[in-house]
C-alpha cells in the first residue's frame, strides 16, 4: 500500500514539474519577446542620447565660435529628452537598473516566498503609478493631435513625441505585469532562501 502511495506522489510531483516547466518556458519565451522590443526601444533612446550630445556640441560651437545660435534648439532638446527617458524605462526595469530599497529586500527577507511576495506588491504599486502615466500619455497624445499642438519656437508637432512617450510607458507597464507573474509563480512554487 505504501509503495502505491509513493508512486502516486511521484507521478503527481512529476506532473507538477511538467506544469511548472511549461509555465516557466512560456514566461521565458514571453520575456525574450518583450526583451527584444525593449532592447530596440533602448537603442532608439541611445540614438536620442547621441543626437542630444551632438546637438549640444553643435550649439556651443555655433553660438560661441560663429555667433550664430541654432534656431529651435530648446524645442528639439526637450523632445529628445522625453524620448531618451521614456523609451529606455522598460529596458532599465528588465536589467534591474532602477533605484530600489535593496537593503531590506536582501538583508531581511533574503529570498524565499516572502521576498517574491513583497516584490509582487512593489511591482503592483509601480504598475498602478505608471499605468496612470501611460493612460494620460495616450489621452494627451490624442488631444495634442486633435488640436494641432506644436512647440513654441519652430512649431514642431508634439503628438509624435507624446505617442512615443506613451509607448515607452505602456511597455514599462507590460514589463511590470510580466515580472509580477514571475514573482507570483515563485511565491506559488517556492524558492530557497539565501542565507
């Protein structure tokens, strides 16, 4: 009788491992897919950074060497700064580059289910905050396109930059959701604490 129970438990554990590995492979596949898009958004943000640095050099040379400041310099800089920040947010979250309170998480909780549960609630709060930002970014993009909003000096339309900022915020929210699912699966499955 005990051999039968042992075999049933072994089969049940094997079935749970298969379910966990399927869930894990789906999460990994989704993570890789999002990672590719986030990487390309990050590349676009880096292009904005390089363009920003080149514009600063060009503006300084034009202003102080040739006494011919660039017209609309501030408008273009403001738009590039928005793109630089918002397009790289999701990639930075994926790589763990945002500022966090690691001392409590690593020293007090030291991994395990409690660590991932606290991480889940941290991500949930972040999702709510950036979800509001993403929602208002989409609404403001549509409004700016409708009224023909433009910059003050050279009259560039603002809606394309607002749209890219909304896309960056949306991808950050999707990254939060993916990491919440990963944390929740670690709470359910359980992971070892680090000593």
